[in-house]
């Protein structure tokens, strides 16, 4: 064994030793942000079961809604898009992992060449030569200072961040489907109240005509009754429009064209209301574990920490091993002979000793990006806490308002009944009837909107807490994505 070969066998174990034990850059430590001890209005509540939290829409006990959410999870196009982002990130992670292994290539060639006879060195000029060659070449850059391992860390963390982004789409999708469904039922309930008042006002108009024909009421009563009826009629097309738009939105969320979509009507004109205790109490630690946007921000932070190590590794030398073994011959019949062999191998050391401070500035830039992402992570946590607190406050206040609206609507119904009886007997003027009917319609319309607002607040609260995804569930593509891909 000659001296050069011995040197290679001495350097190779040393390089492997370095590769196994050295990794520059900071070792990532997950952040532990300071969190409030409890929510403002839920100190004494108990935590919900995990199944209710993951499938929170079931607390509304509406089979139509449950079916719509399931269809959306299977067919929504935004969810399909986010799934294939995961596939992309997984492929990039696997590509980064390939840097741990040597690259090996094969080559083969045939050339026919001829030297000129009219040059200064024309020895052998005019002779045509054929050359056949085949061989293998390999290159292995040893991961002395952890550049490859940091790249794998960054790619893995980026993959996990993409998974959390997909979960965030799930959370938003479930909440949006439920919200649009509640808006649909709210519009239908408001329409039902409008039609009920329309019928009452039509009867009142007939009553004013009868009293006017009998000389018991002025024509002004008829004109005011007609105006009141027309005002109510003008509201009905707007309510029907809101109903149609909600149906169209649901169709798109389910990945379908509106004209091909029909919603079930198992519980028409009825807003799904949660049972008592439907509010999901929780603690900040649960929020930190559940919300996908917080988890995604933390994974982005981990990826950036690894990128600092990637940049820092450029400050140190890199050692690569290369080799080539091939066969070369003027005659194809001699190509397989051992005497036609050709080879080369040896280590190579590269070290950028001077780059005008560029490499160190790049490391500082990656550190600055880490600090940016850390601030963004803390801001995400604060925004999440604010969102939950706002949803809790809104849910409680709107419940108080709803109770008052129910009392007011009941009193308005009694008022209309009493004032209409007085008017028939000529004991009050028609203005009191108009005021009572207008008030009843306004109170019933506000009652329907108030019931919808309470449920929407509950939906926002579950969304703010990150409900709607299962940590044990794999990121499988929606069914329609696979069918479309195969077609």
C-alpha cells in the first residue's frame, strides 16, 4: 500500500469521528411563555371531555350540522390544498435526509477523434482514434460540523409546522361550516317571524277596511295599515336573500356548486342551541397544546433555530471524499479487461478563510430572524388569549341579552293581543295598534338574531380554543382529492 492510500485510510476515520460528534449552532429549547393562571370568567368550571372538544359541534345536537361538517372535512378544496402542502414538506424533509449519504453516479461514453496534421505538434496527426469508457464515480461530503443534520432538523420542523397549518385549516373549516349553518337557520327563523307578522298585519288591514266601511274608523287607519304591511313585505326578500347566500356558501365549503346542493331540513327554522353548560371551560395550558397556530409558530421557531446552525457551519472547513473507478479502451472488445481500468480517489478539504465578513453576517441574519419569529410566537399566544377572552365575554353577555329579549318578545306578544282587542271594541286608536305590531316584529327579529349570536359566540369560543382536530388523527387527504387525482 503506497503512502497516499495510507493517508486516506488515516483521514477517513478521523473525518467520521468529527462527523459523529460535532454540530455547530444552538440546540433548540422550546419556549415557555408566561401565561395567565385562568380565564377571566371560567375559574370554577371543569374541563370538557377530549371527545367533545375534538367534535365540539355535537353539543348543538343537530344531525344536519354534523353531516355538513363531515362532508366538508371530506371534500373541502382548501383542506385538500393544505394536505398536499404536507406532502411537499415531507418530500423536502426526505430530500434533506439524503445529504447524509454519498452520491454515486454511473457514466458511459464513446468518442471518435482525429488530430490535425497541420499543427506545430502534428505527431500522429491524421490518425483517427475511438475511445470507449464506462465507470462509476462517488462523492461524499462528511458532515463534520452538522450542516446536514441541522438541515434535516429544519426540514422536519418545517414539515411539522405545515401539519399544524393543515390542522388550523380544519379548525377554521369546522367553525365556518357551523357559523354559516347557524346564519342560515337564523335567517330562516327571522323569515318565519316576518311571515307570521305579515299574516297578522293582513288581518289588521282587513279589520281597518271593515271598520272604515262601517264608518267606525277613518281612512287614515286603512292607509297606515297598508303602509305597515308593505314595510314588512319589503323585509321578506332580504331575508330570503340571506337564506340563499348561506346555502350557496355552504355548498362552496363542501366543494360543490350551489345549484347542485340542497341542505337537509330536519329541523327547519330552528337555531341549534347548546344545552346548559355547553361552554367549554379550559386553562391556558390547554390552549397552548391545542391551538394549531401556536403549535405552528413554535415549529417555525424550531426550524429557524436549526438554520442558524446551517449558516454557522459555513464558517468551518468541509471535508469530502471522492472516488472514481472506470474502464477505458480504444477497442470495445478490450473494455472489460482489468488492464483497461482507471481510478482516482482521495479526500478534499475546503475552507473559506476570508469572505469579507459575509458568512458571519449571514449567521447574524439568521439569529435576527429567530428573534423575529420568537416575538411573533409570543404575539400569537397573546392574540390567542385575547380571542378566547373576547369569546367568553361575548358568550356571557349575549346570553344575558338573550334572556332579556325573550322577556321583551313575550311582553310584546301580550301587548299586541290586548291592543287589538281594545281597537276592535273602539277603546283605543289605531296608532297604538301600529306601534304594538311594529314593536312585536322588531322584538321577534332581534330575538332570532340574539339566539343566533349566542351560538355564534360559542362557535368562536371553540375555534379560539383550537377545537376541531384530533391529535391522534393522521393527515389523510379528503376523499375527493384522491378521486380527482386518479381521474
